[in-house]
C-alpha cells in the first residue's frame, strides 16, 4: 500500500506560484492578482499563514472547551483523514463520529 503524497509548505508554495503563473500566462488574472513570481510567493505565504492562524484559533477554543467539558477523550481533529469519508463528489465530513 502506498502512502498518499502530502506536499510540504515549500511544495505547496511552488504549486500555487505555478498556478498563478499559468493564470497570468492565459491572461485570466483578475485585478489585484499577483503578477510576478515574487508577488505570488508572498501571496502564498500570507495564505498559508492565515490557514495556520485559523487552525491555531480553532484548536485553542476546542482545547479550552474540552477542559471545561472534561471531555474524554479530547475532541477528534475534524481535519484528519480518518475523520472523513471520501465520496466520489469530494471530501465530506463523516456524520457519525465517535
């Protein structure tokens, strides 16, 4: 069984920059869209930083709630693969988590 590839941060930035470059190449970039590779890298880094900040905030709140509720075991991570069902129409949250 092969493990699915998960890009690291640098790979994700490279993929985002390549996508932005392609959109620019096709002339489909909206106003305000990064026009250079340097701008694309900075935009990708801001996006990743925002995701990390949101995840930290969610974890902080959930951790606090688990402490208040004396949850045993702690709340499952809703973003981990084992907490999702893969459907043909994409990723969907599993209804009956235990």
